[in-house]
């Protein structure tokens, strides 16, 4: 999708959650997670690229010792469907005997989380919890896994902003927008 088309789609999109709602949700997530694991010296694993926004925002609130790392594991590969997860980068830090926090933008069908969590468990994580800014609520077949912490929920629509993209654009927005279906042209 060209920039001009992305801008046109954005102009026609609807606001789902304003920046104030997103910020409040992130603050509440940060507090809930901190209460549960501030004494665990967690390994925070950001799932790129979508988890970058939420990870950065959560880190502003956490003042306990932790280690930050990332994985680049994607199910979409610039498409909207697919079950297979493509690994582009694995964590660089030792996982064995660590409490791991996996942070990503959106929980849809769960395949990426299932893959990342399995990797962490295989490498000896003491515990493994997941944090998502938003969860889609729909009846589509999902992996047999659920997120541990979720900030917001939405129906089965295409969302972007606050880490989620519209064909590569607008991850940087502090509000979340939606369109009825993904636009690819």
C-alpha cells in the first residue's frame, strides 16, 4: 500500500480507543504486572514489531530490576492470514530459570504467543506470562492458549495504532483506530 492510500484509509477509519483510554489501560497493565512480578527480576521479551510500542510504554512505569530482550517472530509476513510462525530473531539473553514476560500488541488467534511461549519453556523459563494491549473477541479457531494480561478488547475488525500497523504504517499513533476489513491495495 502506498503512503497516499494509507493516509486516505486512515482519514476514513473510525476511532476505537482514544489516546487517553490507551494510556490509562497501559498504566493499569503496568500496575497489575508490577504487583505480580516486581520481585522476580523478569526477562521482558518484546515481540517485534508490534510489541515495541507497548513494551516502551510499560517500561516507563516499571522501576524494578529487569532485563529487556526481543524476538522477531511473525505470523503475518505482511499478510493477514496464516498459522505458521516465521522466526527472524531469537532472544539473546539466557532464559533458563528466568521469569519471562512476553509483550505483544494484539492477541488474535494466539499462534505467535503459542510459538514464543513454547520456545521459552523449551529453554527452561521458570515461568512465562504474556501481556497484550488488545485482544480480539471472536469465534475464529485459535491456538490452545490465552494471554495472562490484557488491557483492551475489541470485536473482529482490523485495528491499528499503538503498535499495530495498517500495512506498515501508523504503529506510532497513540490512539487505536479500526476499519471493517484490512485494505491491501
